C-alpha cells in the first residue's frame, strides 16, 4: 500500500539484548516515518514510561498504580474471553 518506503524493526542481538528501534526513510517521506516511530514507541510503552518518570512517584503511589494497572489488564482479558 505505501510501497515499502518506511519500515521499522527491533531485532535482538545474539546475546538477547534489544537493539534500538529503527525507522528507515527511503523516499523522503519523513512525516510517515515520524508517525510510525510514535506508534512503535507507544506500543513498547516508551512514552508512557517517560511521562511517568518525569516526576518522583512515592512508593505507595507506585503500588496503587501497579495494582490498578493489573486490575485493568485482568478486566480486559476477561472481556476478551467472554466475547
């Protein structure tokens, strides 16, 4: 559809360590490359982590956040099972 102008990949090295995320621009379509990069960063949770680490989070708040995230994951998986 887009002619293979932009692609992303995140291969693992031989020792299992992740390499940096790569976005290649072939036909000079930078806007598409930026959109794809943002989408890939969103999938990996990079932006969410950056926003969360912008300010100090108290340990009690971190526990509450992790519990609520786990609960939402559980609800989401239960919703998918019932459908």
